[in-house]
C-alpha cells in the first residue's frame, strides 16, 4: 500500500458572482498527504483555506483539478462514490455551535451516519455510540442531552465523535479550536493527537494559530488569495520560509519570552490587497511585497522545488536573496 493516502493536483474552485464574473477561491493547488501525518494549511482570513477543505470533502464541487485517494480519482457527481468517500473522510467544523443540529440529541447526532446506512442493530449502535463518547472524554449521561446544554469544548468533542463514527482515515479539521477558550484548546488538541496515534489518522489541519500548526503538523501549505505560495516540511518552513508572504506571516508569531518578543523583527505589510475578482496579471502578492520587481507584476510565478520536498511560488525566493 502506498504511503501517500491523498494526492491533490491543480485543484481550482470558482464561484460565479455576476454576469461573466467569477471569484477564484482556490486557484491551482497541489499537494500530497501521507498516511498517519498532518498537513497544516495557513494564511490570512479569506485566503481560501476553508473553501479548500470543503472542496476536498465534497461539500463544493471543484471547478478543475483532481483529488485521488490511494491513487483512485474521486468523482464528485457520483452519489454512491460520495457516500464511500464519506466513509474514508470526515470533517470537524470551525463553529461547534452551528455544526450540530439543535433538535437532535447527542445520541442521534453520533448515530446519524449509521442510521442512514442502516448499519448495526439498535443495541450495537448504542454500544458504539457510548464507546465514542468515552473516547472523546464525555459520559453516558450526556447521550440524551441536546447541544445547547453543553459548553463550546464539549460541543466540539461531540463533533469529533460524530466524525469518528464512520471510522475515517482522513480528518479535515477546519479551525477546530478557534471558537474555544484557551484552556479548552489544549484539551481538544491533545485529544486530536491521541486519536491520530491510536487510529493512524491523517489530518488536514486548517488554522490561524501558527504556533498550534507548528505543534501538530508534519508539512505546511501556505495560501494567499486562493493560491498556494509555499509547501514543505514544518520545521523547514518555520526556519527558512522562502516566500516573502510566509516571512511576513510567521513574523507575527508571538513568543512566550517577553524579552525576546520585544526584539523580534515584525514585518508589517503595506500596499493594497488585490480584488479576488480582478486579480493582477502576475504574482498576486506583488502589490504588498517589498522584494517585488517588474517581472513580478507581469508573470505569474510557478511552484518550484527549491529544496527536497520544499516548494515555493516566487520569482525571487528568499533563500536566493543576498
């Protein structure tokens, strides 16, 4: 069996926003995800991270490109295949308040997939549902309660249990801790890490918290205005980010040491963010890049390998700057 569980090639998602006008939310993104590892996806709000996750999950149909699981391309219009994909891929949503049906009990929420597919007997469903509650740190007494009776952290645990119910191989985590208190964030992160080790799960982890992404990720994909600007091993990206946007983005990471934090060179980006409907001809980041040249405004950079496993889409990557 191949070590690569998912391969994404030139994935693009456009939304029509008017007569003859389209917003390109995900633009020509390619990456691989290895079995049992975590890919972190980072970038500013509106860069296309969530749209990418939802397109991979099948909530949105891609405009172009392919997604392969174990070498087999996914066909988004085939309903039966969509059900088979749901058995292998599940998603943890950002908002634990909006992602759970308020009219269903916890037991019904977790068992929904089994009921839809007519899996297991009633007694077996109850047994497996209670087992999942224990795995995510909840009790049997929670099974008959409704979502509004829980805290944010508990609701996110219910969402994780629901995602685990189909025994997936891949979990797409769309900012699963951003709506939680800091003390609860650590509990949910440790739960995700323990589940990954116990069940050999592969994660696509979408987040704004760059320190948390560094903590959990093996590889990192950096996005800007729907475009993949850098991809590579987590340690390499954090030590030697080659794209100017990556450099600026990671300079915002807060350090726990106040003295060193004062000395840190924070890069403040200037210039206008291009409209996602009327994008510049060349590099999308050229209007804010302090290294931009005339070539950057005229020609779109290609994603090239600048080190083993490290890719960057820039005419002047920082590793080549004097």
